[in-house]
C-alpha cells in the first residue's frame, strides 16, 4: 500500500509574506498539495489492485490520474523547498555561488536570465510551471516550462527551481496579474538550496 505524505514546510505559513500571504500558503499547501497526496495514495492503491488482477485496461485508465497527482505532489514538494523567508536567505544570490557564475556565463547576465524565465513562465497557456534546470546529458542550464503537473525530469532535465503559475498559486492576492506574482517570487527564492541542487546536478 502506498503511503506518500505531505512534506513538512520549512517555514511558518506567514513567513513568505508579503509575496505569499498566510492564507495563500495555508490553502496552497494544506488544501491543494494535500489533495494531490491523498489522491496519489488512493489511485495508486486502485492501480495495484488492477495490477494484481492483471486488468491492463483498468491500469491504463488509472495511469494518467496517478501521473497527474504524483506530478502535483513532486512539483509542489520542490516548490516549498526552494522558497525561503526574506528575513532568512530569501532572494540572496551570492556572486560566489557556482549557480550565479553559470547563469551569467550561460545567459549573458543574471538580468537576461531573469527576463527570459519571467517571460516564458508568464506566457504559459493555462496551468503549469516555469523551471530552471540542468540537462542530464549536457549539464547545460535550461529555462523551460511544463504544463499541468507534468514533470521536468520527464524531459531529461534535472530541476533546480520552479515557479507555480496555476491560478491557485497567486489568485487570492494577485488576481489576474500572474506577471506580478512571478516578478515577486524572486525575493523569496532560496539560492542556498538551489546552489546545492546545482552542484549535485553537475557532478
Ligand atoms: Fe500549486
């Protein structure tokens, strides 16, 4: 039986204010993410039951809903991990970090990278995620997007950080202004964690 659980949030519900309000984080984490986890467990159980019965048709029917909820769980787990309160390390990208050196080398400047990431992420049609990742094959940095709850790793890219642009991520405060949410998220990115992920990815 599967037993995926909500990961602990590494900060309080009000710790990411004013970028993400207490109410936004509480609903996003405790309602939306929790539903992905509950659904993942429930549908994996049904999937295993179908597998025991060798019911291939049922297994295929269930696989897309398992993929969707599993993606929702994995993507949100990465998202909570790479955020940090401004009072701690939030938004603090040190020029000595390898990730800073690689970004400036690869994209020309940090500002150019940020503009590319913002533009691509804001332009996602419908629900999805903006990503900075590392190609598994070439180890090059890549700015990319995924739709719905698709995984970046399915494209052969190791995720470093992500921006959730489902409406549930920003609508309570930002309403239709997705671009403002994306612009503000930079001040609560945990570059210390992103640097650790980057060093691991390029090994
Ligand atoms: Fe979300």
